[in-house]
C-alpha cells in the first residue's frame, strides 16, 4: 500500500514551540482545523497500514505517537500487544469513552456545524486501538490467553458500536437489537447511545458474522486438545459459539481431563444461552385464565382491592373498622390445550449455531405445562433426541455435526408423531440444500395441508445471517408458509403465538 511521505506525516506532528502546543494557530490561540484533520488522517493511515502489513512504518509510528501524547492519551493505545482491558485498567477514565464510541451523533452528519475537531482526533485514536486489536489477528498458533484477550477486545468493539459484549458474535443469544429480556442494546435501525443512524443499522448485521468468522479462525489455530488437557489453560477459555462448535466436532477425540474440561465449557455456554432464552419465552403469559378452577387460597393470590370492596357493608363508622367476613383470591390457573411441538434440526456443518440454539429452546418449551416436545436431528441419517430433550447439554453431546443433508430420513421419524394435526406445530430448521428436493417438499406440504402448523426456518442464530435454497424459499412462499430467517426471537414469538 502507499504510505504518506515524511513531509505529509510530519505536517501532523505538534509544533511544540507554539503557545498551543498543537500545531498551526488560528485566531483563538489553538490549532486550526487543518491541523486536526492532518492528525486524524495520520492515525487512520497508521491503522490501515498495520491492518494490511504487520511490519511497522517508522514514519507513521513516530507521527502517531507524537499525536497521541500531545492530546493527552497514553502511548499504550499504539501498542498492538496491549489489550483494551489493560489500557483501561491503567487509565480508568478511558472506559466511558469507549462506550458508544462508534455510534455517530448529530455532529457527525454531513454539513453539521459545530463539530469538535479536537474530539475527532481523540476518537480516531480510540477507534484505531479497538479496530486494530480486533481485526489484526496475525497468523500462527493461538494460545488460550490470546483467544481470551481477543474476545475481551471484541467485547469493547461491541460496546463501541452501542451493543453489549457478546451480542454481535452470537454469544449469549442477544444480537443486534434490544438485549435479552428487553434490556438495552442497539436496535435494527441503529439506535445507540448517541442517537439513531441508518448507516449503523446496516453495519451491525454485517459486522456480527465477520466477528464470528475471526473468532472461529482463532479457535481453529489453537492447539485445543493441548489447552483442554491443562486445567490452568482451559480455565482461561471463555465459551463461545465458535469454541463450542469445535468442541462438539472434536469430542470423539477427547478423553480424561480434556473431555471433562470440554464438557464444562459446553455446559457453561448452554446455561448462559438458556438463561437468556428462558426469559424471552416466559415474558408472555401462557393461556387465558381458567375460572372453573378455584384459586389457591395463599397470601400471594389475595385480591386485597376486591376483598375490601366486597366487605364495605361491614364498615363500622363508630369503631372506624372494616370487618372482613370473606376473603377473595385471584385466579391463576390458565386454560391450555395440550400441544405437540416437533423440532427438526439440520445438524450439517452449516447449521451448528441453529443446532445449539434450537436444542436449548426445545428444552425450555419442554418445561412448559401441556407442551409435548419432540426433537429430531439429521444429516444423511436421522436421530430422535426426544428422550434427552429436557437436558440440552446431554442432547448436544449426542449430536454428530457435519456430513451431508437428506431431510427425507428425518421426515420418516416426524410423520408418525403427528397424531392430532390441529394441535401440532412442526419447526424445520435447515438451509434446505437437500439431496431429494421434490419428495421432501411434497411431504412438508402434506403436513401443512393436514392442519398442522409448519414453520420452515432458515437460520436460528444471533446474527440472523443464513443462506436458504431459493428453490425451497419460493415454494414455501407459494404454500403460504414463508421461510422464517433472522434472530431467534422471531421463532420464540411464533411458537408462543401458537402454543399459548
């Protein structure tokens, strides 16, 4: 790449002999806008140079160091080996500056007046730090500590984009949007701490999968079996979707301490996602109140307002007392119709995160009253995982990720399970790149026409990105059952609507 000349870089260096200690002066005694622009350009030129070439460019390094020191920021921001965590630990005041750092505010709009040029230089230095740490991952073997540091730095990038750590990487099931349980986050329209911006809304869905790809590459470059065999190194690992995928793929080659550490990491990740999904599932009430069932006479069900109202005739003006001869309680029992939920998951290599998410989701719905949940996984063979559906951890350990795709073998297990179509919902999660397309679609259409609710799902992950066979997509649309793709919250909403 072309690197700026010595003269161009030197133009951004602070003129320490001037009163402003910051370059050419204008009327108010401070550096002019051109000087601030030059400094910002030097910082971004250095960022680009380091991203595309790991070798240092001496001119850019010295110019950037001078800029950073002159604006009062620590030189550690320019050290690629220093994590954002370590910088913030030594300089706690910087932590708040990373939050929403890359969420544009009103002053960033083209033509906006009153832009703070000095603040832009400071922001450029901080943005360069977090981007370089996340996207310049080098090559060669990765240690557990390096992976943990990258995950932490990726969390700071997510914070800079207005999200919570783990949201964009498909970690704790959040994704670009309001956080789990309705907490704060970044909405699909790009609403962050500084205000709405449509460009950010387009950026976030794109950057999430890329972070996942980088993380997966780091995991692949680890000597994972050696790390798992050492309890101290294994303790440094933070469970993520990429790591869980590798563990599930390699579980047959692990034993002893390594296998125990792998299971511990998978269980931690499953529990974290389950907590998020359980909150989403339980946010709505299940069924209408069933007033034919007498309310339980316990204190938490006591209807105080109704009790007072019904006993007002017992009010004694002389004693100023209300005599209660009957207590009233709220009804809490709800009418529910027994429903059968059949979840079919393509466990081929392209559907790993869907397999993890749907296994956990099936276990949560299995815990709801009067919901009979069945789980089937398939590639070129089908496996009925229903006996373990209440324990997603044990279910995942029985999966065999990878291989081809033949949905007809799964259909052979599904069809006998549909005894009462009107009270059955079949959720089929796949990219639908099938070997026997016509026979499989015909069977799916028959399920739909029988009165059962058929929900084809193209992706059930946090990023919402997934490729679906166009042939199936068009036919599902014509059938009146369009493919549901996107965040897992969409599937949660569809299932709650049918089951409640």
